[in-house]
C-alpha cells in the first residue's frame, strides 16, 4: 500500500470539520486552505518513498523514516502517522514558522510549551498557523 492509502483516511478521521481537498499523484494528495495570507495553504504529496508537506509561502519538509527495518506497508503507516502528528501540532499553533522577508529561506520547529524560543533573529518573520508570532 502507498503512503496515501494510510494518510488520506487518517486525515479524514483526524481533521473532521476542517476543509480538505483530496487529489491523486503527481498532484497533491491533500490540500488545506490558508488560515492567513502570509503563510499560505498546506499541500501534501505522496512521493512514493516519502511524503512532502509544503507550507506554501514558508517552506516544505520531507517525512520519511530512514529505518532499514521498516518495509512497505509498515513504513507507509509510520510516515502517515508522522505527517498527521505534525499537522496536529501545526494547526494547534505549536509549530513556529519562519521566513526571511523575501520568502527565499524558511523553516519550522516544534515549539517547547514550557519556554519561548530564545534564538529568534530580527532578520526573519515568524508565524504560527493562525497568526503572526511576535518576537
């Protein structure tokens, strides 16, 4: 089974009530509309051996377990679980998104709920899914 065979049902189950459009490769297998213009929407691709999650105006990330002991369906299932876990964190404002002013360089990190990040740069713009993040 492909990653999308696990991921699409998991997205439908975990994000009930959230707008999601589904498609077939090579197009995105799932698309979530933007919550704010400066971040953009989220698209998810099934690339065969990994899933790619794109946050339209910020960055993208590859979800793959580079674990030789995981094969086929087991690996696809774990990747789907990792993507869902990331999206849950993203949509609950627990992922800090960052980009430079021209959107040429971006990234993300999971926030530590115990303390605010101390290494933020004034040369980047920061966002949570639902709002700008004030430095």
